[in-house]
C-alpha cells in the first residue's frame, strides 16, 4: 500500500519463475482486489504470448 492522496494507492506486484525469462506484472488501483485482478490479467496475456511463441517452434 502506497501513501497516496490521489486515490490509486494499492499496488500489486507478481512474478512468475518459468523456464526462460521471468514474467513480471504490476498494477496500481484504488482497491487491492482491483489491482490483483489487473495484475493477473496482465500475467495471463504474457503467458498466452509465451505459449504461442513456443508452439510455433
């Protein structure tokens, strides 16, 4: 939680360790739940992109 008077003070950071480069996402929202949802959504996009990259080889 960040001390921010402008509203978006809840930060969620997640890092996944997989073969290859690590996958990392972060988001800052008004509630922790919204920040976690946004971060998970970003991780899903990165995982789908990586999966598509590996299936073409």
